[in-house]
C-alpha cells in the first residue's frame, strides 16, 4: 500500500445546529433494563461532575458542581438524590415520573446543611430498608486480578458505600453493578440506539469542525491560546477539556496539556483535541511546510490507521483489530500508545473490546473512538488522527434513514468523500461521525495537503 500527499478540499457536509434529543420513553426503557440486569432490589448509580456518563445515559441529567445518586427501585421508582445546587437542574431530565430528593451532604462545603444533611436518612426516606440487595454502579469496575477479596470494592466515594451498608444492614447486600452499564459487549452503554447515534453525530460534527478551524487558521506567531481560541466554542457540553500543546526538539509534545502563552516556532510539533458528548476529534502534526522524514513516519502511521478501517467490522473479534493495527504500525517501527480503539459516549473512554487476544466481537450499535496514537516520537514530533465512528448494520442504517434523513445523508456523503478523494473504501457498516473523516494534514503550514492513497 502506497500513499501520497496531495491538495484536497474537505467537503462541507453541513454542521447541525439543533442537538437531537433522547425521547423520555428511551430513558424509561434504559432504566428498566438496567435495574433488571442488575438482579438487585435497587440499582444505585453514582455520578459527579467528571463521572456523570452512566447517570446521564439513564436520565439525561448530569450532576454539576456536586455529586448525585440515581436510585432505581421496585414499582418503577426513580429518584435523583442531589445537593443544594442540582435541585433546580434535575428537570433537565425528560423522565416524567422521576422524583428529586435533597441530601445536603452532597453539596459543596459551607453550603446550608440545616434541612437534610444525612444521606442514610434520605436513603431510608426513598424506601431502601434493611435486608435489601443493592447493585451499586460507579465510574469503572475492578477485574479479578485487581481485587480478589471476599468483600467487593467500588469506584464510588466511601461515604456512599458506608451509607448504603448502614441502610441495608448485615442482612442486606451491596454488590458492584457497574458492569451492567459498562461491560465492553454486554453493558447497556456498549450498544446504542438511533437517538443516541444522532446525538453523538451532532457532537462529533461540531468538535471536528472546531479542530479543523484551529488547524486551518494556524499562523506562525500565534501563541497556543490564540490558536486554540479559533475552535469557536459555542457552549457545547464537553466530556474532556480542550487540548492544544506544542514543543520543539528539546522536549516531548505533551498531548494532554492545555494551551499556554507559548509561541511555537517553525519545525515544532503541535497537537489539539476537542471533545463534546459522543465524539472527540484530535489532530497532530508538524508546524512546517514540508519535512521528508516526518512525512515518511506520517505515512507509516496512516497505514496503521487504515488497518483499523480495513479490519474492523460487525462480527470481528477485538483481538483481530488490535493485531492488525499493531502489526501494521510495527512495519514503521511504531506502536499504539493505548488500545487502538475504544467505546465512547458521554465519557470519552468507556471500555474497549479491542485488546490483545480479545475474543469479544463487534456488534451493530457499538460507538467507537478510533484512538491510534503512534509512539515512540522524537522530541518535538507528534502525530494523531482520531475520530469517532459507530457500527451499524443495514437494519440500524435503515432506521436512521427513516428517523434522521439529514444525518443519514451526511454519513453517505462522508463515505463517498473518503472513497473518491482519499482513495479509502470504508465499509457500509461503519458510520463516519466526524466532519473531517480520515483527513490528516501532517504539515500545519500547508494544511490543504492531506495524506491519501496513491
């Protein structure tokens, strides 16, 4: 496989303005499935400002400033327990029969605690009593090699765990139910519906457009803050902080860093990423018009990236995708810094079936971040071309065409662009959510030149 660098105008696929909403009935069904799958009397879902994805997926409510709990119980009981500030925010959830209970210990320190400061009392008020079985969902779960004790442990604050244990007493049980939502193939969030795909496409399109504005607008003399400001942020909800970093040959480019007042020079490496709920776009390259050595590495990297698209499909094992990418990158003396692909959603990284030797198979509805980050890189060099996709069989694509014809048309147009302009065939089962799919400009001072198949 050979590649070339050529002048390419990225098609304008359209940028949606109105964010598609998830219907109340969808949230209702998700809550019922989650409680049933937990096998418990009550499912308790923890959330906070960073770890909100499970709760938002079930309710459309994401706690801001403080922690919150979602209680799902018998007789279709749905309760959101919040602190002072989120009481007025819970109506953001379209669920019609969800109740809000105040627990002021979830509020920030120094706020009023004279009304309901005791979580144990609030849990009892909600209807949780002694002897019940509680499934507790945190923001990730432990595998056997990480925790082999008789009693479970949780990625949830100890205060929450202790309070639940006090309420249920010695005759009750608190077990980890995080897998119900976050298992890489069986978790509720591992396979999404048309409404969730539509919401993610809105986010992915807008985040990709923001990254492209940064790249196309970059000029020598910009400091990093000025470069990042060109993203044109319009208040979209984020699942991670925006990133932009540069560095010269004396030090590595730190990809997770936020922008500073540093003024990069010609020949420096540069990376940026913008991520809204459902889709991250990242690009990295060299602040240069051309560099033959860097171009060679860029093409070796692009070959590894295409190995993902060529191998991944519905029914394919995650281990096979991992091996295809890793073995292709190795031909250019590169590795993938992390799993080459992972499930995404309200949180940027949920889980991944793409691991060495994984027999877990891709199914229709899986939302992925194609996260092939090449290493090692010399000081002052960096490369990345990260975009979200979702797998969809013909039945799911037909449902999208019926319910969201404009989105379906953008999926088709992106696939045609990648095929006709970049020379890359993308399977019908892979929906391209990004507004700049597979568009990799290695040289930011010549950003109209993209890598394509020769």
